[in-house]
């Protein structure tokens, strides 16, 4: 039963806008920032194998999500899926941690865009204000984050077609420019630079490929935006079309990562790329008109971050809206709704947490990534299991049933990714990781919140 005054979302989002929400929310800055480490750890061939394998598994998980969306066509994503199958208690904690994950991603995007702005070399003087998590937090970092966060919050409060058009403009502009640069790399590059495709010694390609496969849980997340706007889609858009768009968005994102890996490695010998912090930028520098292309690459990377920032802000807000509808948040958070039905208090709450997170600085990025990954992959696993339960109860709407083999791969892949996400932090940290403290603390906050709401008068 939804809480009184639950917001009704409005929109008329079409298929191209749905694809933009999916693809645009997946591709952030990793294609620009991490390609050097991918090549260093696995070589070109290993990186491709890791992304292809990870893309297949995440696409299967996406197919499960698409079928769940058709069966439970309300906003809220994982929270709504689990609520329909396993009830309120488990659904609350799934939604509570998924909301935490998306809020952490908004912080991650704000920190990353400030870093790319610094790399533009604008010459603007900066000052270190304080140190946090072993790194300095500067004035410009906070200013850039505090400029972007209100813009994203305002667009999300406007919602509806304005939000969809803004996101689509950013996404398709990015796709056009990025693919043009990659095409130029492929045309100008030397295939000899790709050797060895699969390095057998330092690094061993399969180890790097396995790490990329595991990280695909984070690198390919964001497709959930399509499920989150299901109430706002065009009424003429069939669920079988939504199914195809969601899977296509994941496949396109994995394919884009593969193109970036090949384009970077073919432009210059990939063994010389790891020392550079932004390998794709260094490769673009060697192209004709490279001095012009380098700032262009940085600008489109920032553009890419804005669209991802927008997408994850949307998913955070829709998750909180769904929690509020079921009475898991104070009733006042459902008020102050704009024309699109998005409550202002929810937008302001996410905005405040986004700004607060930016004060942690870039030293907190590792903790943020671990928190995001664990929350999301546990959500993947629970939702894929929920689909198995629903399939025993009723048939899926026409054209939305994923093949049994796809569901099997999705369930198995989600469970493997969940196990890897939980056990990897202590291995990487060489001890007890900070993220292990975040989860019980956030669960305690959630438990106290629900207890207070239960005792409060209606």
C-alpha cells in the first residue's frame, strides 16, 4: 500500500530517449581515465576478453531487469522488484543500499569532473584547503562540484521531457564526437602497436581480464535508469521494445569500451601508455591536430560525466520516491512536487548529500567505488533470484520473457560478481577495509529511521 500523497510521475519518454538514459548513464569517465590501467594489466586482447565476457553477463542481468520491469512497471527499480516478491523488510534494505550506491556515484562524478577540469590546464590558480583520506582537497574542486550539483538537481526537479531532452542532447553529442575521435585513431594507427595482444609475462593477460570482468559490475552499471523511468515512458512504447533497448544499451556500452581500448592501443605502443594517467588523451595527442583534439577529448569527457551524473541523480531520486510511497521516508518528503511529479524535498536531500560527499575529496574514491559495487551487485543477485520466483507464479507479458539460458547466465553471473565484490576489498586493502564499516552503519541508520516512522503518528 502506497503512502498517502505518493507522487505520480509524468512524462512521455520515447525509445531514443530511453536508450540515451541507459547508455548515457553507463558511460562516464572510465573510458578516458582507466584505459591505461586496463592495457597495463591485461594487454589489448585481455581487455577485450574481459569486456566481452563482462558485457555478456551484464546484458543477461539486464535482460532479467527488463523482464522484471515489464512484470512490475513502477519506478523504484530494485526496491520495487524485491517488494513485489519478497515483501517489505528485504525490499527496504535493498532500496536503502541501492539509494546509497547512486548517491555515492553522484559524489564520484562530481570529483571526477573536477579532476578533468584541472587537466585542461586553464591556468586558474588553486589552493589546498585541507587534507582528507590522504589527498588534498582544493578550492577549485569544491567550486566545480558546487556549480555542477545545483544544475543537476534543478534539471531533475524539472523532470519529464525537459530532463529527457537534456540527457539525450548530452548523450548523442558525446557519442558523435567520441566515435569520430576513435575512428580517427583506427584510421591513423599502426596494427603493429597492438602486439602482444595477450601478454604472457608481467602482466599475465588473464589476470587483468578477470579483474576487468569483475569490474564490469561497476563499469556497466547505469542501465537501471531505463527501469527507473518506466512510469514516464510513452504509452505507445511496448514493453518488448523497452526490453530490447535496455539490452542494446548494455551491449553498446561494452562495445564502446572495446573500441576505446583498440583505438588507444593502435595509436601508440600500448606498453608506453601506463605511465600516463590519461592514456586516451596521450594517444589523441599523436593524431593530426592533436593539440586541438586533447582539450576536445577532455571537454567531451567532462560532458560524459555530466550526463552520467544526471542519470545517477535520477536513479537516486526515483529510488527514494519509491521508498517514500511505501512509507519508508517521512511524509513531508512527498510534498513540494513539480509539474513532473518529482518531490522537491527528495531532490534537495540528494543534492545536500552530493555536496557533503564532495568535501571528502578524491582520496575517498576507492571507498566510494567499493560501496557502489557491493551495493549494486547484491541488488543484481537478489533481483535475478526474484525473477525466478515470479516466473513460477505467472508468465511474463508478451515479448518480454528472457530465454531460460539468458536468465541462468544472469543469475549465475550476478552471484559470482556479488561474491567477488564482497571478498575483493580486504584482498586489495591488505587488511580490514573501510567499506566493511559503512554497510552496518548505513543499515543501522535505516533501521532507526523505520523504527521512528513506525512510532510516529500517521
